């Protein structure tokens, strides 16, 4: 299959001021603007005008316990569904993907939040399914659950959520003024779910989505995470640092999707893509160094201790990265630990440089260069089928996201890789996913 047979998909993976952990320190960012909705509204305006598929809202459920809040965002940022509803109100076609954890949030609450967002946006919502784990999060909710059991819970939670979404027939609402009946008799039904983790009577509270069901998104890349994605995900968010690893992951997940009895066309693979764009490669490198000079290594090393399983702040900052644990031996973020371990073992970085690397790209693929170089890399991943699109992770919103929309998107459009206009109205239609009736 060639690029001309397919269209690239783009979403913004949004943090308050950009993916660079220290972006809030930049002079162009207004003080006290982390929870100023105007910042998010402007980002949404930029990407909707550029015809992106979606605005992707992450979540952590905690601000940490070691004083990391002193170093800045993403602490003090909006929770996903409040922000998602606000974004739905100020956009017309852009998809809105909000994160909810099956580990600590009840499926009945998730079902109503996601479907409410879907109706507010008229069919533009997606649910990013996460299986939360960190000591900081467990301190808020009082339950520490092993890695594989978190996926057992997620399997049942997704089933409950989808039952609730389908508990209203598509033609359930009759709006019969004369008879005084709002819904057709028998068209709204309890689900009477009695499982290992949840007992939910139902029915759900809202009529069906105009896209059938909101889009299901998932980001796990561990063995269990991939098996879950193959069974349930429609958009897969993954961290792959090279084209080779991207191809390998995509081939593996597509094989598992087929083995699960699904069609490859039911799944869109969208790796994270970090970038710094300049008018030339040299200018982009200068901008990158200027941005990285704002990074506080102690902040980064502290913020990733839940992933690395050791506190890297205890080691000499200009010494080598110490040996990280085997991902299979931990209960936490196995796939992200595998990425960090691969970077540490193959790139010969000092701990300071490792912190700068993580601060800028969080273990995802990164390109620093001209708009043409960035477009070339995206096209290569797309044509090798390592990606159906990308979740963009710009270092900054005000500078780098704007530069991408103004300089990279037109190149992708000229090459026939990316849309010039929306051709549908729902998130499913944007992503080329089938209707879920």
C-alpha cells in the first residue's frame, strides 16, 4: 500500500504549555496561565484550522508526593472532562480525546462522562483508556494493584462501559408529544452486569452517540498492554524511538488484531512524535539547545522515578545513567521503562543529558530540523506503515506547534499525505474508523 491510498492522521498530545517539562519558564508564556483556558483555546484553534483529527488530553490523577509541584506543570492543569467539554464548545470539527483510568475510576462514571462529552461535541469524543499505576496515585486512592490485574480490571471495565453505551437502542428516543412518551417502550434496558470486579445494573443515562460509540484509545506497549490494545483499542498511542522499532511494533500489533478476529482497518496506530522545527536544520538545533537550557534535571529525574523504579537524583548528575531494572520485573510502567532502558544502554548519555532527553521527548521519536526534514521523517514512517498518523508532542505550544501548522502541514498537504479539508463530522469519520452501531 502506498501513501496515496491512505491519509495521515494528526492529533495534538497536549500539556499546558508544551511537552518540554520546563516550557512554562519561557518568557513568551504568560505568568499564571497553566489553568487559563485561553491557552488551550488557542491551541485548539491552531490545530482545527490545520485540520487535525483530535486534541488529546492526558491525566495523572496526582501531583506527586515529593514536592515536584514546585517545578511546574503539568501540575495545576485542568482535569480532562472539564477541559474537553470546554474545548467541544469552542470547536466545530476537531475531535476531543479525554483520559479516564479503569484502575481508579468506576466504569459507570466513565461511561456517562465520555458519552456526555460525545453529545456536547456532536460525535467528536474519544476515551483514552489507562491502567494507572504509581505510588503517588495509590496514595490518593488507597489501592496498589499488580500490573496484570490492572488489565484484568480494564477488560471488565471496558465491557461495562460499552454495554452502558449500547443500553439505548439507536431509535430509542421517539419524542412523541401527543402520546407523552420520550422513549420507545423496551428501547432502554438495564445491563445487569455481575462480574468479578463490578456489579452495574444500568441502563446508561444517555442516548446513543451519533458515531455509534465514542472512539476507544489506548497506549500500553507492554506484552499485556498490546494484547489489550489488539482486543479493544481503535487508536493506539505508542512510544517508538526508531523507524525499525516502529515497524516492528506496528507489524506485531496488526498481527494480534487479526488474531483477535478484528480487521486491520479497525485500528489506527499513532506513535508519539516530538519535534523542533526551524527554517534550517541548524536553526532548529539552536532552538533545541535554547529550550533545553531551561530544563531542571532534578525535576525530570524525580518525576520519572515511578517509571525507572529508582531515584536517579541520588546519582552523580554528570556520571553515567545507572543500570535500570528489567521491565518484566516491575509492576509499574513496563513499556515506558523499556524505552528509557534502551535509551540509557544504547546512547551513552550522562545522567544530565538523559534528563534533558526525557524532558524534551519523554521517550518518543524526535526530529530536530527544517520543516522539510520533519515532513520527510513523517512520510517515511507512514509509507513503511510504522504509523497511520502521529500524536504530536511539540516542545512548546506558542512557538513550535504554531511553526508546525504553518510550515510542516502545508508540505504534507502538497505531498498528498494530509487533508486540506475535513470530509466528515465525527471523530470516527476523521480517523477512517467504522461506525459502531
